[in-house]
């Protein structure tokens, strides 16, 4: 620790938060002391109490998450990046679901090392319409970040099993392709997942009916948009396996990072 008062304050706050096991952990005490001095974290909605209540998950310990939060705040401050609607993320970090914490930790790590969002406004957990006539949530929207200067929708996925055939149906086919005006507005940032060109081809073919339902629907503009994605002849109302293969070959590396 840098000073005895820092150590004592960290000790007391972790005790009040019911984190008795961390009070003897030098790394946890140091990470907490650093994080509470980060003014950007306070702007995002953190208090000293909330920082003490952040939970780790296997394999990320409390001090690792606090250190990454500190990096996030510093990066946002240095790059003049505005991050909105962070309260839901704070609730996840202080909540009891380890899988959710792992997901938002990946977002925090990525944003903490990303320089391309300098002077941009980012919005977390943005509700958008989908093809099911309900609403879905986008992990992150970067205002004006696509190549055309429109909003960029970013989905984060972390860990084995986080992307499945069902995920591609609901979040890619029925949400992203539905909401986007062009493929330039869609980006998935992945870490330790099973996404690959071959898997994406397989999952899209599993869900051809979902694509065809939209193409054959009453919304002509929407139908034409999906036909454009998959290079489908205007006289056809179905997507073929070859068209799916070509779609993935031409666009996988542009969308999935």
C-alpha cells in the first residue's frame, strides 16, 4: 500500500461490504485504493461503497476487476470518450451472477485498451427493435463510428458456449441484420469463443427459415435489405447454402473480431 491511511480506509470499506476475506489481501487493498481515486469511475456511477461490493469470478479475482476498471476510467479520460448508461454494468459487477460478470468484464477490458473510440460517445445496453416485433439489447453502441458515419452496434461474447445456433438466430439474423442499414454497422468482439467461418456458415444454414421468413414477409424494404445482404436475385425468395457460404467468406473478418 502507498500509505497507512489508504490501507486502513480500504480495510474498513471492504469490512463494511462484507468482504472480510479480502481485508488481508494486499493486492485487493491496493486495487481498491487506486480505483477510488479515479474520478472517471465516479462519473460512471461508482461510489466507494459500490467499488467495495464488486465481485470477482473464476478465474478473475476482485483485484483484477478493480485494476481493469481503473484502466477503463483512465482510458476514457485520456481519450475524451463518453460512456453512457453504465449503471446496469455496475449492478452486474456487484451482483451474484458470475457468467454475467465475466461478460461485462470482457467489455471493460476491451474498452480499457481501445483507442479508436477517442472523442466518441458510447452507450451500453441499448434497446433496439428486432424481427420478432419485440426489443433486444445491444451491448454497446458507438455513435457515428461506422465507416459511413452512422452508429456502430457492438456485441461482446466471451467464453466457450457463448455463441450458439440460437444466438446467431436471435442476435445476428433477427436483431443485427434487422436493425442495421448496412453490414458496416455490425461488429462482434469475441474472446475465447467457438466462432469461426465454418461454424457461422453452419449456424446460418440451421436458421435459413428465419432468413426466408423475413425475405418472404410483407415488408418489401426489409425483404430487399436481406436479399442485398446475401446477394439474392430479386426474383428469388429463398437463400441458398451457396449464398450463405459467400456471405460468410466475404464478411466474416469484417464483422467478427
